[in-house]
C-alpha cells in the first residue's frame, strides 16, 4: 500500500475539485473522501492526454479496485485511489523472483483491463482498434483507416507471437503476457514521487 | 583543447606527421621543387605547369641556360604527391588491416580489434624504424581536427536518445564528479609519490601532477566504443559508460586548460579557482549551445533541400563539423557541441531528407568513424615506437595502480549515492562492469603530446606513463572484459525486434504515466517529456520540417517504417519466404474464423499480374476521399477479419510482385492509408528523372520501372473488382500513372520521436520519390549487410 501521507500530498489537486467533504481531507486517514468521474475530468492537464478516457475509466474499473463484481464504480474513496496507485509502485531491490513476477503480473493486468473495455477478458480487434484510434486522436486530420490498418497489423503480429490459434477471438491475458515479455514493465511503469522519505515509510 | 600548430611554410600545408628531417627525404618546404625533386627530367615546360612552383622564371631561365636534354617521356615527381600519397597509404593500411581481421575470425574472437590494431601499429612503427626512417607521431592537430570528429559525430547522431535521457542524471554524475574525483585523487597521490620518489621525481610540482591526473583520468570514448561494441552488453551499461566518456570531455577540457595556465602562475588564488569553476559551466553549456544552434540551422536548411537531394548528407556533415570547430575556436567543449548538434538536428533532418540521403549519411558516418578509429589505434602503436620515452618505474607503476584504484573507488562511492535516486538500481555486477570499462585512449595521449616542453620538462615521462596506462587498459581490460561478462552473466543486449505492438504499448504507457502524474499533480519525468513533445509538435516541427510531414504522428510513421522494413527483408531474403506462407496458411484460418472458403486463397495465388497490381495499387493509392470510398465499397467492410485477411493477402502479393520485378531500390507508398506498403517505383531521388504528368493532377502517379519502360501492368483503378477471382482487362485509359511514394527506413531502436517523411495530402505530382536501399539501421553497424538489395 502506498503511504497515505504521501498520497494526501499528491491528492491535493484532485481533492480541490471533489465534492463535499473537503474539511475532512486534512486528516491523513480520511476515508470519507469521495471522488467521481467529473472530478477527474476537470483536471486541466489531462485535457491533452489522448487516452484520458481510458485512464479515468481505469480508476473506476471494479476489477482494478479488487472488488468482486464487474463494471464501473460510481465513486471511489481514498482507499480505492490508493489501490489504483499501488499499481505504480516502483520495484525494490530486495524482491525475490516470485514477488517480482507477481508484481509484474499485477501491472500487466492493470494494463490489460485498460485495453479490454468491455470486460470480457479478451482484447478483440475492435477494442484494439479503439486503443489505436485513441492514441492517434490527437491528430484531427487523420483518417480512421490508418488507425484501423495499424491495429490490424498489430493484431497479426500478435498472432504470430502468440500462436495462431489464439488470436482470432481476441488476445487473452496469457497472450498479453507473452507480448510483453521483451519489455521490462517493472522498471517502466512507475511514478516517482520526489519526496523520498515518505516512500521509505511505505513498505 | 587544441593548441594551434604553426605552419612552417605558407605554401605547403603543415606536414601531417611530424617527420624529423633526415637525409633520405628532401627538406620539405623547398621553394624550388625542381632542384630537390628526384625528377629525372629538367625540361623547361615543367616549371610552368607545376602548380606550386613560385619561380617559373628561374626554371625556364635555368632550362635555357643548360644544354638541352631529351624530352622526358616518363618522370618521377614524388614530392608533388607526397602528402596525399602517404595519407592514402596509411588509410589503405588501416582498411586492409580491418579486412584482415575479419578474414581470420579466430583471433578477433579473443582479442578485440583495438588491441590488434595497436600491435599492427607497433609492427609498422618498428618496421619504419628498422628501415632507418623516423616513424611519424600522431600530431595532436590531426587527431583533434580530423580523426576524432567523425567518431563523435557517429556516436552523437545515432545516440539512443531514450536511454540517454532516462539515465542522464547518472551519466552526468559519473562524468563530472567521477572525472573530478579521479583527477584530484590521482594528481594528489602522484604528487605524494613524486615527493617520496627520490631525486628523479622531486622536481615535479603539485600542479604538474594535477595536470597529469586530469589528462589521464578521462574515460576515452574511442576506446570504450571499440571494446563495448564487440561485447554486446545490455543497453543500460553501454549508455552509462559511453555517455560518461562523451560528457567528461567538458571536465577534461576545463581541467586541462586550468592546470596548464596555473602552472605558469606563481600562486593560485581563490579567484582563480572560482573562475575555473565558472569556466566549467561556460565550457559545457557553451558547447551544447553552439551545437544546438548549428543543429537548428542544419534542420532548417534541410527543409529546403527537396530539389537538390544529392548534397543533403553534406549539409549534415558540414554543419556538425562547423559546430565542432566553432566550439573549439572558443575553447568550448567540441565534443559536446558535436553531440548536441547531432541530437538536435536528427529528427528534423530525417523527416526532410530523402531515404537515399539518409542511407548515405548513415554509411558515411560509419565508414569515417571506422577508418578514424582504426587509424587512431594504429598511430598509437606507431607513436609508441617513435616517441621519446622516459621510463621511470616508480612513476609508471604507481600511475597504473592509482588509476585503477581511483576508478574503482569512484564508481563504488558514486553508485552508492546514485542508487538512492534511481528506480532501477545498479547492482554490484553493473558497478564492476562500469569500473572495468573505464578505458583510457588516444585523447589522453594527444592531450599530453600538446604539452609544452618548456613548462613541462617531464613531458616524456608523462607520455610514457600515459602510454603504459592506455596499453594496459586496452589490452588487459579490453581482452578480459568479454570473458568476464560471460562469467558474471551480465545481461546482454536483447535483440528485440521493434514490433508495432511494442510501439503501441510504449506510447500507451507513456500517455498513461503522464496522465497519472497529472492526476497526482506531480510534475515528473513524463510530464515534462510530454510538454516538450507538445511544444515540439506545435511550434518547432512546423518551422523545421518541410511541408505536410510536420503533422505526421509518430505511430503512423513507425508503422510505415515497420512495413517497409518487413518488405525489404522479404525481398532481400530473395523470395517470398516465410511471411506469406505463415501468414497466409496459418493466419487465414485463424483470423478468419468464419467459413471463408479456402478457394479464395487459390484464385489469389493464381491471380493474374494485373490483378495483383490492381490490388497493390488500390492499397497504395493516394489518400483522396474517392479512393477511400471505392476501397471500402469493394471490400467487405462488415467483417473485420476479412479486412485483415485482405491486407495479408496484399502483403503476399506485394512480396511476389517485388520479387519478380525488383531491379531497383524500393520505395513505399506515401500515405497513411492502410498500408501494407511496398510498391515498386523508380529511384527517384534525382528530380530530373521524375516527370509528373500534367493531366494527372488528382490521380496517383505510379511509375513502375521494369526493364521495359512501357508498363504492361497499367490498370484501371476505377474498375476494380472486389473479389479476388477473375481479372479485368487492363484499361488503357490510365496508362502510365505515376505513383509517388515515399519510404522511410526504420530508425535505430530506442530513438525517440523520429519523424519520418510519411504520408500527407499534398498533390501527388509534387512528391519526390524516395528510395530505400537497405533494411534499416540496427544498433551495431551493419557491416555484414549488403548495401544494395539483391535484385540490384
């Protein structure tokens, strides 16, 4: 779990836009803090981000929040926020192989959920196309065809990696893992906070 | 950091190699070539046509005064061509040596090339000495002005920017603090040794020792490159050591000049030290600034070179070299200027220039840097034999020892400090490799050679010590690093092919992390990178990249590159190869779960040439709305897998097409449509060869250039048939359309934000053809790759 102190500091811009319980935010152990999608949308820096929809969605995705049910939560509290942020922990030196592997799987699962928008456990061609289209959405003059062809090419590549029998239904999580084998996600997917002392308290 | 050499004679260029006059060779700056040359002829016409002759009257007068000799049919005039001749001989020797090492592979597996070259230099030097002549010593001017820049430019232009910027903090700390530590530690200890060392060493002052320390403490980029390239170590370590060797030039320059000046002073005041400290910032940042300026100018110039493609590479080289020289002019760090200019100009220049120019740049840089490196090492060997040496056991041995100790200590302490801030910590194994990879090389030698005898009488001793350290690091460390890397099981470089998936994921991850950082309100690495990218896209690219390419997103560019690369590989492998078969047989059945009849494949295989071309053309059309719609109408839009199948089919067709028809360089369709790219076109970098049709304003122009100029495969684009079976007779209407296509070869992996000339909406007849002539750069120089595709 990420350090609450740390996250309170980080949460200030978000909290300024949250509804209601602002007076309770000053307590580091606030659990009454509630946040909804509108709060996320009002963050100005996110405007330029082409995949902001998916990012915001990911915060509310119940699978990421480790809840049993499926679908989207309407609001998340501080605990949930921390849950999401915990996916972005940097790795430690003293982790053993098994921990490292679990860590990696968690992060990749988070990514997988972001790709898989209809929550069916597979990334279909259409979903992949959505991803690519969103990535390219910053260029207004682009045609859909390019996004489509890129996604098709990527799917075919995935087909060659994962073995041909798997892909046509969609990329499952195992295939996803295979695709990411070459890239060491543990080192890449992390957010580093400047305040190092608080990180020391976290583990 | 170069002292200007005084030219001995206004006419003749200063001798490249310091040939002490001997009886064998005539005194060089001789104003009367006639009298000194070994020419067999003294005929009157000679002086008139001799370009360097200053005294034609003399000669002709002489001629008239003497009795007439027979007209010389054959003569020898060695001094006329002496300098270029000797230079060429040396370069030829270097290249033949390189050739030799690869012909005999067994030796080069054990011994790194640099060692072999030094040995060759020793042999050659010994040979020259044995003959009686004095072998040449590598003059610092030549080294710094001619031999070093190509290597640095090659390194800077192809610097893997992503890894470099990610590890910039670490690299800077190693470069700056590490070098300072090495210099002072070594200088101080050597001073102590000198004081205790007896009468021979007592007179060497503290400053002289500090100067010596600063010269020898710098890790040498040439040596590091030479050794590390062969061991294929993982990218992190490679960029750490290499980056350090590049960036410590600023420190070396400052320290060198500082101590050189101080050695003249009676007393060193605090002001001098503060000024020295300031000068470090001036030197490094000034160098970078100069480099950036030249880089921007080069990028801007390349924007307008669309009509004179042939000299594009020259712009790159000249601007970079000017950056280097300008920095050296002001005693700034030339190496940093060179690297900054290469890094800055690269994305924009690559977006602007043609593919042949890009290939030219790449190969010229590799060629020059390779030759330079070889020459440097050979001359190290020769200079060892030729130089004046003064061997002092204490000095040399203690230098060697303290160098190693200083390096190890420095790396250990710095890593401990750096690891507090790094996410990916440096393990002890990494630290060992970093410490072990601190090789010294020719820069140290040249710097020492520049020292003035007047102020530094013990220069010879320094020189000897430096040469010993260089030999030790290059031979011992260079030879043993490879088995050590294997022994310690250090992670090697992963030969990952850059796939489109990876690119998508990387970009996705970048955006995701930026978004998270924005949510947290934390302005981290990603946030600033994103801001820089946006600024770049909005303002800079518009200025520096010509035309519509400035708007092309990176993903599209990358995708095109990938396609191109695959296509090239396909053709170069000489056949349809595995891709179509794998894709066709396997993927068809899988990507296409519905009962697409297998018969569809067969007609495709037996399709007519026209049909293939039609399909290819259809896919490679310029992006106009009509084309799009026609394409969509004819394909089964409803089924996504069908589309994928179509594309794969096209790919196969294209491959076959290429294989059959390829006799030229490839180009690639220019636009962002679906592009299994690949089509053939004429080599078009020469604008004269390209003739746009006046009447085909809106039509894509395809210039297929087989042996016969009249392409038999002219097709009617408007009458395409959707189904694969059956062919339409080629319609004579749209005969000889030209398709202007553009291609871009993939950049080396790891480079960020490489913009390629891609697609766009500009009218087709304004497009320049670009050609691709090789499959694309890889991290290591592709010496084994055929430069020209097989079909050539």
